């Protein structure tokens, strides 16, 4: 079946612009995660959605970052007023339930000039 | 103390060598454990789950030591294609999976 998909695959933007990143999880997966990975660094947890529960936003680095998820489907991560330090790969993952195996999308490479 | 910790490496080993990585975790109630592999500029991919009794998949063996709160990954007969970063993942205090920062392996001819 189809895996996790993300769009766009690459995004170049100017400092101060807003960007929106999209994630389509595997069908039927109730849990969805967003991570940030800077070059040569580990995964930085951003936000976690589990079914209809309130999302765990504990990893969002500032109020410029927000995310939404429609039911158990598509999620969008929005970064407002982008800064150069936001440049990274943004990875989305989904899993059947909370602590199950996560399957990752290919990521969106964001470059802020 | 971080919830999940790994030695970042790099581990540089010759082809054919056996190499082992450990990953320590802080939550004694953790129940889910995984090893992922991440190639350069790619997304992480599941390598194997880690079961209480230990498990093996070809040249790869994963083990869990609950008493000392760590999981291990053993790679036998290393191949050039094993060069990658190996990430461990453990369910943490809030039950979501927490990833280690990864251990880099470089296998040389």
C-alpha cells in the first residue's frame, strides 16, 4: 500500500515568509508525528497527533510554528515569518497507534534564504 | 538525563567485522523498542523491533536488557552497505516514541 507522503519535497523561501508543509499519513494510522532534522543532527520532535485527542505540542520551538490535522488524515505544518534557523528537513511519520512502529515520509527540505 | 541516549560515533570498522551499538533509556516502564536505519539525506526506516527475548534477522541481532535499561544492536559480517546512522526509539514518559540522536557507522573496504 501507499506509504507516508509529504509535499513539497523541497521548498526555498525568503526570510519572513510563511510556509505550509503537508503530510499524508498511511491510511488507518491514528498517530501522526512531525520532526525537524537539521543537517548532521538527530530528530527533533515537534508535535504529535493521536486520534481525536488534543495534540502534544511540547516540541514546537516557538509560536511561529503550528500544525493541524483533519481527523485521521492529512496534516499541515505551518511556519510563520520564517527565519534562517528554520532551514532543515521536516519529517512526518505515522503509526497505527501511540507507541507502534513509525513509518516516515521522505521529508520536506526547507531552505530559508 | 535524556530519555534516550546513544553514542554518536562514528564507528569505523572494516568489512567483515562485528560491531555493536547500545542505546540507554530512562523510563523503566518503557515497553516498545525499535532500531531504525537512516541513510544520508534519506528518511529513517525501520530496521527491526526489539523483543524481550531478543531477536535476530540475518546478520542483525537486537537485545533488550531491562535491568540495565538499554537495548543493543549487533551487526555481524559488516558490509559496505551497512554504512548509515542507526537510531534507537523507545516509548517515553508520555508514551510517544522518543528517538536517540543516532550512531553513525562507517564500514571501510
